[in-house]
C-alpha cells in the first residue's frame, strides 16, 4: 500500500514570529491562522472572498485568507489584526475606528483594518472618494459606512 501524504511543511513569519508547521494540502490560510496558530482575529464570513472579513496582509499586500491555501503562504510574511496594537495600545487607525464609531458588532472590523492598513502603506488616503474605494472591498452589514469613511480620513491625516 502506498504511503499516504500527510501534508506539507510550511514556514514563514506571522506578526513577526517564525512558524514551522505541517498543514493539510487543502487547508486555507484563514483556517491555518485560526486553528494552527490560534490567531482568531481573522474572521471567516462568506468563505468566497467577497466579504473581506478574512483580509490579512501577505508580503505587504491585502489578501483574502479564505481564498489562499496555507501551502501558498509558505515562505511569506503575514500580518494579522493582532499585530496592529502598539505596546498594548490601539494604533492610530484602530483609535480612529473607535472614535468615529466605525464598527458595531465588530465581525468585519479586522478585515477593514487590514485592508486600510495595506492601502495606507501604499500612499495617503486624502479624500472621501478614495476612502470609499479602499473600503469597497469589504462588507459591513451593521454600519452605514459614514463612520468608516471618517475613521479612514482621520487616520490618514
């Protein structure tokens, strides 16, 4: 009887910490982060890449972790929402979200924060149109997006 493939060994960094794990070939990056590394800030909403709740930053780019296999992340640098706080304090973007009531239930918040973080690293978000464009890749069922736009603009000042 042939040997059964038990998965693939993957390595990389998540939030600055090295990892070395064996994963099933079909495991998504989202499931890897949540189940293997216990980083539960990354949420799964639609599992079709539409809602954006699972957004993380992979090698500097916002990525839907529900659409990416963990084996595809081998050798990459991944950032999740858990890395955003600075010395236990909310970072500028998180504080702006809090101040401007840019969240309600909070389920989509981690995806929004990671999408906006990646966009802000690419350049300033200076007007409402650009803010709405950055936010358009994520879905929130609770807010009217006004607070989200205000938060993004405030954080970008």
